[in-house]
C-alpha cells in the first residue's frame, strides 16, 4: 500500500486541507442539511442548466436567508458551482445525495457518533467509550443495541449491514465448498449470516452464539423465515472465559466481530475457539483491514471508523491492520491457510487451522 508513504501536497494544498479539518463539523452538517432538506435534489433535477437562488427558494418552504447561507457554504465545500448566477450540482454533490455508501456513512456518523465524539479526548485518556453516555447508560454499545432510539438503531444497523450484505454473496461459495454440515456463528448478531447460510446450503446446521439481546432480535427474523429447525441459539457472554464454546463443529465463523474487541479480548476469544475446534475443523474470519484495500477512500473510511469504537462503542477496539490481526491468530495457536482479499466492498477472508504440534 502506497497511500501513506509520501507527503505529496504543496504548502498551499496542505493549508487548505488544514482548514477543511478545522471546519470539519460545519462542513458535515451543511452537507447533511442540504441533502435532507432537498436542496441538492432540487438542483440535481435541474440538470446542467442549474437554478438561480430565487428558483430554488420558490420550491422550498425555507427562509431565503437559510437557503442562501447553505448554498454559499456549499460553494466552498465543492457541492455546487455557480455558473452565470445559476447553481449546478458537482460530482461531489451528486455523491452526497445519491451514493448509498456516502448516505449510510453520513447517517451513521450523525445519528450514532456525532454528539459522542465530543468526548474523544477523555475516551483516549481513559480507554473507555465516554461518548456512549449520549446514547444510553451502558458499558458498551452492544449491550444497548436493542434499546437504542429507533433512528439511531436504524442508522447503526444500516451501517453494520451495508458492508456485510455486499460481502456475503461473494463469500458463501468460499465457505460452503467442502461439505460443511455444522457451523458455529460466533457474534451472529441479528442472524444475517446464519440466514444467508441456511438459504444457500439446505443441509447446513448453524448455531448462533451471542448476547441474549442480539439473539432475541435474530430469533424473530429466523422464525418468520421458517428456519428455526436448522438455526439454533446459544446465549453467552463472549468475554466470560468460564463459559466454553460448544464443540463438534466443522467451522467456527466470525464476521465483522473481532474488530469489536480489544487486543486482549480478541486473544481470549481466539483461545476459546482453539479449545473448541478439533484438528480437522477450520476457523474462518471475515474482517475489513485498512491496509488491504484497493482504494485510498476505503482505507480512509475504515481508519475513521476506528474512532467510533474508541469514543462510542467500547473504548478499546478498532478496524485493524491485517498484520497486527494475524499476529493474534498465530499467538492463539492458529496457522493461516488461505487469505482472500477484496471480497465485496472491503473484506478479507482468513481460513485458519489449529497449528500442528511438532516433536
């Protein structure tokens, strides 16, 4: 990866970027309000001819002053250009209003992260998600997922599922290509992977292991789909080392799960996986690593997502560099048999086996 090896900006470009950072919260909220109140959509529909300020105001139930200051800010941000007194949407403005990835990220940052990020400094100092109190009285966000306000919950799950939904169709054939009969889905959350698996392979049996609150949400959907005979549930505190993982599975599967934990917690979970697997079974981990991305934008998104974990989610996890993550697997007694990058938007699949003892 060559994205971060050279400083290529001129002094003027660097100063400009510094001002973008300084006004970052302003830029974010202006773009979000322009999107949500329909101004960008109105301009987009006008095509390359654009619209005058008065024409835009006539289509909105907003004061002219508010529309004017938003559009003047949008010029500086690069969402619109002004051509002969007519506002025209730019490519960036189009992505703000139409791109599903951008919409998902923006809603997640605003609804889940924005207020809590004010406490990033104390989160860094204390190693705790000090911003989580803006959402509820929990130690981690996972304890409160089922209790989040409706809009916050919607944005959280949209963000969480957006990336896995793109990865699952591509990864299913890689998992179920060797006669897998029993799969243990650790951290199965709302049951997305278990459901996709049961629908893909009619013979597989899946057990979802997670906190009771998450399993309650999964049970509802799985019952609606008539899959309860092939998908079972095991409520467990995944960080309680006194609770062993069940044995006898062909595969232990973890998707977008271990990035929710600290290094010491990941090592604990992997140790329990090692104890639960026999020598012929496999551990499969699907994760997004910022250093394995094809595009700098993808790496950037993952790096910034780490800050959500720091200030909001749990205070001690992140989107990991792949080599750091793989060192956890090796220390837990696994060897990595296969690595498949560029699955879906950003994921990597690691296929692991217990390391054979020598001597």
